[in-house]
C-alpha cells in the first residue's frame, strides 16, 4: 500500500485509532466521566517560523495538504461555530475527519472538536496556542482533551509514550520538513505584487484591519524587524496578506520619508451588492476621508472613493 506525504496522515489515524478501540472495550460515555479526573495530551514544540505560518498550516488547505495527501478534499469554514470536513479515499475506504471551530484567534489560538465518524463516535477537543518565540520563531502548545485520549492515556504504562503522541509528533516533524524545504522559510510571492509602505509603524494594524473586512482574506506571512535591526524591533519588515485572492505586501519603513500614500494609486474593489458596498465604504472611511461619496457618476450606477485612516485610497464600485 502506497504511503505518501504523511503516511496516510499517520498522526491523526494514530490519535483516533485509540478512540475507536476505546469504543469497543468499554461503555463509558461522556456523561458518566468526572472530567476533573480526565487525562489530556500536551505537547510543546518550537518552530523556526512565525506564528502566522504555524496557524496557517492548521487552517489553510494549500498547506494542510502537508498532513494529508494530494487527493484530499477540504471543506473549511474558519470561524467560531464554523465546521470543517477533511475527506480522502484509499483502496475504497473513505477517511473523514470532521469537527467544529470553537475559538479562532489568528494567529495565536485555534480550538476545535475533532472526530473520525466513520470509525468511532467519540469526539475529542484540540487546542493549539501559538506564541512568538526567539529570533522570529514560535512556541506551540498543543493539547488534546476528551474521552478518546483519556481512555488511551489512563491505560498507558508509566514512562510509555502514547500512540497519539507518536502520531502528532510525526505530523509536527513533517511540518518542520515542509518549512525547511521552502527557501529561507519565506512564502513565494508573485513576480509582480502591490506593496504598501507605512511610515508610522502601523503596517500590522492596517493589515489586520483590511483582512477583517473581507470574508476570503488571510495573513500569509510576517517577517519582523529584530533587535539591532534598522526598523523598530517587532514591527513589520515584510508581510504578505491576501484579500479575495489578491496578494499584497506591506512593511514598516525604517527611515521616515518625506512622501506617503497618494490617491493617484488606489485599490479598486468590485462589490457584489449594495450591502457590501455600503459596509466597505463605511468601514474604510471611518477616521479617514471621503474623496467621492457614494453616488451615480454616469460611469457607474453607484461608486465611492475613500482614503482610509492609514492613508491608503480605495475605489469602491457596485458590480
């Protein structure tokens, strides 16, 4: 049987194999277990990439493939209350992982339920906390809780590493290998990309604001100025983010130049409906300037032009 990128996602299958075995051995249910006595699995790892990169590899289908195989299908609704399904088939057997997102705090925390309903009725909870580490790296704290991991750990002889921990560690090793294979641990950017240079060390604030405005948006990578660097420590040396499929680069400029953003160059957005147009116009113009209020200007039935509080210009058009 062929084993590819993650040996059929060994880490997940190891973790939930134990859960399936528990179901066959015992009639214990969630209702008759004292949760204060339940055991949980905790793993701490340090990675030489930013928290954004770690968060992305657990949520972005383009990077989640590291855990699975090229033919895996992902259906992800990354929001609190949103659900996900990861599906792959091998030799006629369907492997599905499903769950619900309980906490989503990009890029520092992710909490979700996790189950393999085709093999076991048991659902465990995964919590991943990601903290900035030294030299631009990250410290990850991973916790698995629930009936499945409890049953596995409570029967484990002292000093023995559980199959779940072996599996997760194998997955984390694959993450490191994936990052190490990428040149300089840097995300590849398009040959031509719009770059925003901020003069007031507010690139991260602006980027987070822009990403919050669009459903299909994400921060892809952040490289920060370090100690004794030209820029202020911790500010953005270079970051890449995406708004509805369009990638942008941004940075905090170490020297303060005698120039800034100009309305002569702007970001143009085709809005799907009146609701989106008015929402974006209201949010982007808050504490900024209105260059052209929403109106019919002949070339468009509804159009507006604003300069946001960071000085970036936006043309908003009703599609």
